[in-house]
C-alpha cells in the first residue's frame, strides 16, 4: 500500500477487540491503516488488551465494559450499552479536529463513513417471513430501528459502506439510499491468523475428546436459531459415526442437546472461545445453514484455514461461495446438508481441490487490499471537502 500520511482517521466502535465480527473488522482495519502510514485512532468503550492495537485509543464510558453483552442475558446488556455509548461517542466527536475523518461502525450518529455490517430492517423482515415473532420481546430492536432511521434514512453520512452487494440492495430497499452514496467494500481476513495448523488440530481434538480420524464439522455463531444449528444437528444424526460436530458460540445449548439424542456423543458444545482460529484448524469442513447474513466473516475465516464451506446462499456468502471450487451451497434442511457432505467427503481428490480453492479464495480478501479501498475513498472525500471550502 502507498503512504496515506495526510489522512487522520478515527474509527468509532463500541468494542475494539478480536472478538465478534464488527469488533474484529475495526481492529484489523486499524492495523492495516497503520501499515499504510495513515494516522488513525479508535474511540471505544471496551478495548482489548492486545499489543497489536494502534496507539491512539480514546476510551469513553469505560464502565460499560462491566456490563455483559454476550451470553444468555446479552439482550439486556446491549440495551444498556449501545444507546449510552452511541450518544456519548457522538458528543465526544464534537471535540475532534474538523479535518479528522470519522468511520462509524454503527456506534455514533454522525461521521464521514458508516460501515453497514447488517441491515436490521431486513433481518427482521426475514424473521417475519419465517414466522419468528420472538424479536418483538427484545427492546434492542426498537433502539436499532430508531438509530438506523436517523443514521441511514436521514442520510447523516457522506458515504455508506456496504459489506456485500446484498447489503447495498437492502440499503436502497429499506432506506432509499442513493446509489452514489453507497460503496461496496467486502470485509477482509487475517491470512496469518487463520490457516491450517497440525498443532492446533491436535490440541483442540485432544481437549474435547474428538478422535484424530473423525470427520469434524464446525459451526461458529452466537445465534444458534438464525444460523441454522438445528438442521445441522439433525443432519449429524443422519451421518455415520465418522462425523462429529463442534459448535462454537455463546448461545444456550439446552434445547439443541435434545435434538442430538441420536448423535449426542458426537456433538460438542464449546461455548464462546477467543481461540476460534484453532477450531478452524481442527476441523475438516465448515457448515452454516444460516437464514440471513451480510458478509459472514466466519465463512471467510474458515476458507482461510483451508476448510470447504457448506452454507446457504444468503447475503455476502453468495458473492464468494462457488460449488465445487471452495465448497457447496446447502439448504436449511437435514437431508440436503447430509447429501452434500457425504458426496464431498467421499470424493477424496475433489475434497482436496475444495480445500485448496477455499484458501485461494480467502487470499484475495487480505486486509491490506481491503484497507486500500477505504483509504482511496477517504482521499476522495477529503478532496471533495477541500473543494467545497474553496467555493
């Protein structure tokens, strides 16, 4: 990447860490901006204790870090954390120099770029179509709807970054965002962190008692219902004893254990883990029968580790999943999942091709490439702003 030392960038994100999707995107962008020579900082409430983090961090409302935002009570915690941090960050931005360019990850009400990781209105639309009305009891959705109406519907940002072509369409459908105000920039992947590792493979399998020669399927996600864990567990019951399933995520596994009665000994719930990269290395295939995604960073992480991906064609997944090249598209039903997995695993030469194709796909999504697209757009916006001040 060329030098961009004339830029001053501030990312606003409630949590700045390697955990989760949005949090990790901000983290990796900051590192890539620094490598490109761009002065950049972060405004956050929760900051990971990581020596890799950029030096310019402004921590506001740090007491919010004590409020749990993962696990069974996450909805209540987020209802406290998100509005308070969003309002506090918006006020704090008034103190910043006017020349600083603000990249928001949905956690402030003003800025130059809004990175749209998901369109909540579309997510709720999908839930209504599926007959799922439980979201009405979650007050977080009302806050997010109000926030999005202001930020997106009110066109409070100069540019909207859609993390997939599907997100671009959803911004236009639900909020009438003009085409010229949207730029599609895919999320990236840390190619050094996510890769095959025999050491990690052996360690994870030993920790959870998974046989060395098992065909280990991996599921990663905090929302088990939306991500499709139920049909995957049903598929596990239809597969023979060579197949095991590891589920990584903080959701409550209680009702899913009941589904696994016929295959309970081959199902492992691993809980929320910070060493998720090791689980990709330990697995043989990644399966995600999800109902709705925007980009699905976990699918790309899996590909970087050389895992063939078996996922539904939703959101950004449909932009990079290619049948027979890096995985296969599946449906949200057990029989279809079972058939696709059996067919792929039984073709040893074809499976090796899938593994190589998965890694090759991920290599085109390196963070330095992604950050370059952000920096080029920021340079454009800076020139436009300077031209406007001269008029």
